[in-house]
């Protein structure tokens, strides 16, 4: 199982390194220190921590639905043409891009800076791992 340093954990979770260190000091994340005093978080412990966390932020105004992969964030780009619109949502640490009809984007009046939730429902999910 891989080990992750505080900066890697921070990048993965979309928080600051100081937040990760605080979570380690509070015992929320189990860490091991190297002989040089550097912290590392075991991948299995990180997975355990994440599975115990509540869902990501969702505004109360979002309706309930069956999709479990929901990412709430800030709209960073809206490009409209005659028939379609490309909408980008930044939901740290993720960036989601949606291709929708222009009519849908117009009905939602999507603009950069808006709060929006991307609900992802797919029968095909590709999983990749880094080369070791």
C-alpha cells in the first residue's frame, strides 16, 4: 500500500497542508514519522478516513436523486454556440466539464461564478492508476 505525504494528501482532498497536519495532530488521520521526522499517511488509513466522512458539500436546495456522484462547485467557464454549451465546474480537487444543449444552459442562466452541482451518472467508468 502506498504512503502519502501531507502535501499529497492536501492535493487529493482539496485542503491546505496545514489542515492535513492539524488532522494528523488531532488523530483524525493516522501518520507515521520517518527517522527525519517527516509524516506519511498509509493509503489504507487514508481510504478508511475518507470512507468515514460525510458526503461533499451540497446546498440544501439541491433535490434528492439516485445519482451518488455529485460535485458541487463554482462554474468557471460557460461557452455557448448555436446548439450546445460547454460548462466547466471547479469542485476541488476536481474539474468537471459538461456538454449540454444551449437551451439547457440558457434556462439555468449559467454564468461563471455561479454555484452549481454536477450529478454524474454513468454506466462506464474508467479507472486508471499511476505507473509504478
